[in-house]
């Protein structure tokens, strides 16, 4: 009995061992089939493979342009004549005769100072003049009488000479009296303060009833707006780029750029150029004059000026968006004969409006990419589309 049970137990263990091996082999077989099935579909179909499409870009053809050196800098406007209006006589300010901030003509009355004291001084000077004229008449009569008596030997030569000297003294006093009358008339005229030149008035510094002093009290200011002057400067390095000292002789043109970015319609001329570099600032001071008949430009405005000077040279004008920067400097993308793009290092000068002036790095007929630049990389194939030639309106306007 015991032997039979033990034999059955051994047969059962043997059966479990065989079943375990079969299950393991079945699992390995299933896994192998699964992997083979997955790998069997991974073989690429070369006939359906697709390449990356070419990027559509717009390009411009680089065209050389001959133009002189140009630089831009910040400038400030000022009146061609900025005058402080001060009274030439002192007294009580009776009235302001103009509207503040308005344009006035030369000789137009601006203020009235109390004229009564000066009228009295004039009347007194005229009275003294008449008195002196009477004295001269008496001295002249006395000299004539002494002259007749001397001819008849009734008086001495000395008596006639004394009479002649008295006449000369009275005539000199008469001239002094006339000058005092003229000065009194002049002082009376100064009580009406007039505009010395045509221009725009400023705010009145004194109200009616205030006491003003001769040549001391600042009544108002007067700015002549046409022409308008623009002050600016260039560093010594920038002046060197122009070839040396700047003056009206070697500056071809001066353009003014307003705060909104538009070009002023009139071209200016240099009317002052410092003869040396300011040692404090390291700059050469310059000034240009512009016609301003419509008074569009006011003194004190901040603008930009573009100065074109020096000898002409060959450059290229490229939109600013086409010029990129890297650690090695500025570059542009240029399309080759196979419609592949490559980076071209360039040396950029100043800008004109929305364009860069490229001093070096480009050649004539180069195809320069001007859009979709962020998608490009060296060697990338593109589908180039040409655009119109780069606008040179800024250059033409400047030259």
C-alpha cells in the first residue's frame, strides 16, 4: 500500500515537470513569433519615402551703389536768433502789448513803460535848449559889435578876442543842449519796448505795475524760427571715418529726421564747424541751418541729422531684416547656384531708414534672402522667389 502511494506521487511530480517545460517553451515560442511579426513590418518602403520640402524664400539681387560716407546722430534745434528782450530805460511797466507765444514783426511794440517822467525830462531839455540858443544869440551879437569897434580902433584886440571866446563857449553849450534833447527823445522812445527782429515771443516775465530796471530786467524772449538752426556733434572716431575735419566744404548734404521718423522736406547746410575737437567731450561741434518758413520746427526739439560727406565708394543697401547677428559678427544668407543657402559674413555700416549699408562681404548679383530667415540653416535647400530691387529712396533723397 505504501509503495503504491509513493509510486503515484512520483508519477505526479514527473507530470508537473513535463508540463512546466512545455509551458515555458510555448511562452518562448509565442514571444519569438510576436517579435518576428513586429520586425517583419519594419522594413522601409523606399518607393514611398519622402524628402523634406524646399522652403519658399524671397530674395533680392545685390546691386552696387556709389555713395559717400554717411552718419546719423542726435541733434537739438535752436532759433537762428534767440534774443532776450530787456528795457533800455527803467520805470513802471504799464502794459503788455502782445499775446504771449505769438509771432511778431520787427519793430512791433511789446511793452509800454510809464513815459511821463521821460516826457518831463524831454520838456526840460527843450527849455534849456531854447535858453542856450538865446545865450548864443547874445554872445554872437556881442562878438559882432566888438569886431566893428575894433575896426574903428575903439576897443582893444583883447576885448574882441574875449567876446569871440564867449561866443565859442556858448555855441559849445548849445551843442550839448541839443544832445540832451536828443537823448531825452531817445529815452522817451525807449518806454515803448519793440521787437528787435521778427520771431515768436515767449512768456512775459513781469506783470503790469512791476518796476523794471534799465538793461537788467528780462521782459521776455524772442526766437527767430526761420531759418532754424540744428546743433550736433560727432566723436573724433566718427570724424576720422569722414576723412578728417568736417566743414561746409566737404559735407555734401545734411538731412533732418523728425521724431516720427520722417525726413524733413528741406535740406540743410553747415553754417558752423568747430576748428578743433572739444577736449572735454572728444567731439567736433557742428551746426546746420534749415529753412523753416512754415514754423514746423520749434527751438528745443530733439531730432536726428544725417550727414553725407567724404568720397564716394561702392556699397550695397540691404533691408535690416536680412542682416543677422552671431558671436562672430553680422551675416546674411546667400543662395547659391543649387538653390542652397549659406551664411555670408558682412561688414555693416550705418542704416538709412529701414536699410543697412553693407560696406564689405557682398558681391554684385548675389541673391540675398530677406524673409523666412528663422527656418534657414547652412546648406538648406530653398525655393527662391525674387522681389523688386531694393528701394534706394533714402539714398537718393540724401544725395
